[in-house]
């Protein structure tokens, strides 16, 4: 699936909920289902800067695709990183770097997150795109 197909799927899923209490519950549920990040990857190097909570993101390349693993010590944030991983993991570096993550606005997340969480989400997106750029540059050097 492409990044946009995944985003459209997420938008569809969130449209089933009438209010933000249900949407928050769904985000928390996504976080609970996220595979725990092995402790070995919970390093300072993998920590996302700009997040109020602790968030770790571990990228690696498999078959020319970037695979992301992540975790957080806050349940909602863990759900947010889960949504981003679902959207960007398994994609080509150049697709990640050039992605427009419109689902965040379409599901209303920008308006309903506290400012600190919104800033943290922006930091997560920025870091994932930077990893995409870095892996793209590595592939071009080969």
C-alpha cells in the first residue's frame, strides 16, 4: 500500500467515531497494540527531541524500505507513534521524505491535541522524514 492509501484508510477508520473521546480511545488502543520496542533501542540516540513524553524511534532498512519501530512512556503518544509507523514503515526512503501526512489534519488531530502533544507529533514526523532523507542519500551513494 502507498502512504496515501494508508492515510485514506486511517481517515475512514476515524470517520466511524462521533466524538473525540472515542477517537482518543482508538488512539490509545493503537498504542496498546504496538509491539514493544526492545530495551536495547531505547537509547538517547533514538529518543525524539521536542516531545514532552519519552518517545523512541528505531529505523532500519530491509529490502530498500525503511522499517520503523517505536515506543513511548505515554499511552496517547504511543498511539500517535503507532499511527505514524503504520503510515510510513515499509515505505521507500524517498516516499517517506516527500510524504504529505494529510491524515493528521483530516481526522482533526491538529485541533484536538494539546499544544505540547502537537509539537511532539510534529517532532516525530520531522524525525521520520529526516530518516527517509538520510537513507535516500545512502542509497544514492551506492
